[in-house]
């Protein structure tokens, strides 16, 4: 399974971006997809996760209320709508997937839980 992330770019603080992630094939009948990000000199951190059915969804505290993860009409796609962006949101954003439903992933915020990774897309928020 290959994941392709897109939609990154340069935006001013307070602006919005929508990231997309498409899987090359179905990751199974039940799966979890997530977004992580990594800023220069920092470890990769969890951003959001979604179950294959569209629910539940989980978010890092730092993005709660500003970012929304959603499943696309095609079940092998996921989006991350990012609003009210801040300079501290600047990072390379990665989508990830695992062929297991979110209810079976108590450590969903740990990157090691995911089997498949996209190549990353750069998001830069200027102040």
C-alpha cells in the first residue's frame, strides 16, 4: 500500500489549508488513518486519527478545535482541514495507515503503530 499526501504550501497565520491523502489500494475492510507532523529538529508528533467508518476521530490537544480529519467518499482517502493556522503548525505533514480499526489501537497516537506512510507534504505558516 502506498500513501500519497498533498495539499501543503505556504500560508499566513490565521489562514487555512486542506491536506489530502490517497492510498493506492484498500488497506483492508477495517483500518485507521492518521496524520503526523515533524518540525525541524523535533520528533514526529501525532496530529489526528480517524477510524475507517469515519468515527471516532481523535486529535492532539494542540490542534483540537482548529483541525478536522475526515474520510473521503472514496474509502481510501482522508483529508485534514486546517484552520486558524499558527506559525507553530509549520512542519512536514505525513499521513499514515494501519489495517486495524481505531478501537483496536489504544496507542493510536504513537507513530510505531502505523504500517504505511506517505512521503510527507510541507506546511509553512508565516507570522
